[in-house]
C-alpha cells in the first residue's frame, strides 16, 4: 500500500477558522478557502478552531491510559456485548470493504438510554444506547463526553461557515442537529503492521455523516485520494484537525461538495499510532433535504456505487455501515437485519 506523493500534494489546504472573527475581508478570504477546499478536495487541515492544547492533552492522556489497561479490562467492554455497537473492538475485528482493519478502538456516542425499536419503527433506533466505560478508568467518561461536546461546537460553527461560503443559508441544517444529533467518537490505536503484511490500518472508505474532525498524532499514515486518482500522505500538522466531508454533504449538494476516499496505512513494525476521529452526524431520523445554493447548476451529480446505496434518512446509512464494519456484533444482535450471502 505504498504511494508516491507528488510535490503539489505535500499538504492539504490549511483553513484558519478564527479568520471569521477578524473582519469582513478576513472572513471573505476564509470563505474562498473553504469553498475551494470543500469543492475541489473534500479534505483540509483546520487551525484557529479554539480547542486548546490543555483540552487536547486531557483527552490524549485518558485515551493512552485506556489502551494501557490490561487486555481483560478492555475486553470487558467488547462491542459484541452491545446491540448499539458501542464499546471496544479488538484488533482485526472491524472490517472495511470486506477486509479486516489492523487497529483496535473504543466507540463512543452520545450518552442516552437504549431505544429498542418497536414493531414498525426503523431498525436504526438500535444505534441509540448507552456507552461502555472501564470501571478502572472513571476519568475516561468525562474526557470523552467533554470532547464530543467541544468538537460538536467547533463542527457546528464550521458547517455554518462552509454553507455561507458556497452561498447557502448558514442555518439550513440546524433542524437536523440540536439536542438529538447523533455524534460519534472513536479512540483508535494502530499497533503497527499486521503479521501477514497487508498493511491495512483501515481500508479506503468515505464517511457517511456531515463532517469528520480528526486528531492525529505525529506518526502519520493517513492517505487521501486526490485528483490524480492516487492516494497521497497527509503530513501531521501540529495543533490542526484534519477535516473531511461526509457523504451527506455530497448528496445534499448533488456532488458539488466532495466526500473523498481515504485510508490509513499501518505504521512500520511495532510502531503505535493513535488517532481520534469525531463524526458530526445529524439525528438518526433526519431526512437530508437538498441544499439551496447558487452553484447547484454546476453540480456534477453524486458518486454512485451500487455496493454502497445512500438513503434519505441518515439512520439507515449509519446502520448499513455498522452492520458491515462489525460483523461479530451484527451476527450476535442483528442477524435479522443482515442480507443473506
């Protein structure tokens, strides 16, 4: 999974969100940069987001403490015990595009009571439910839920500026978020290369929400598919979040904004890599309406993939992804939702 990185692709576009507060000229430049990054690349590095080093360190300290726990403590949170796909996934148990991902992780969402779908209700309500927390590390719950709230605020502001940048109403999607939005946080460790040499940390994919804000360490390994059809490295940038657009924004703009394929190549040998992706997702029952904006006539249409159908209600998209990514939990709790092979 090696790739040549061309000179012109040494770094993603860098967007400074704090420019929105520095007067009309700086905000206009911000909007031009956001427009270009979201339309041409679908990925960028976000600085000026206001999240402090102390806030970041608090999360990273709690995350490293989690992965340092004895394996038995982590396996006590195995996500095969959760019909809501929350908890710990062992290395190799998650799959992307049918192949195993060489990483382990803790999946966390909004802390809400379980909602078991009643007869006739959409099955995606299974995705709402409690998280699983390690008893030996009570501070992790506080750190993770605080991070979800903090990055939700950043993502909300970023989405508003992005919509403004392409001439759309800034508040158009406010109704699908709010108190019942469905954010998702992963604490991820890549433990080095798999013994079989495949090198797939996580396979090529697109995210299925609105926005993803990724905190990555200095090891590297994230790669983004660019205009030349090849995967290029994303060098870590200190203090920045790597932002990518999800499929819902591509669908909402009929392809004018890009959801871009990306993957992670396993670090060499026994080198560990840590990353924290935050997924800014709407309510499970949200129906994503087409975005009114002046560039709609130039939209090329969405990317079609017969193996990855997109649904009008967000919850069906996420449920589809979870059933594919977590086959052990899916077979244990949701065999009735699986398509026969």
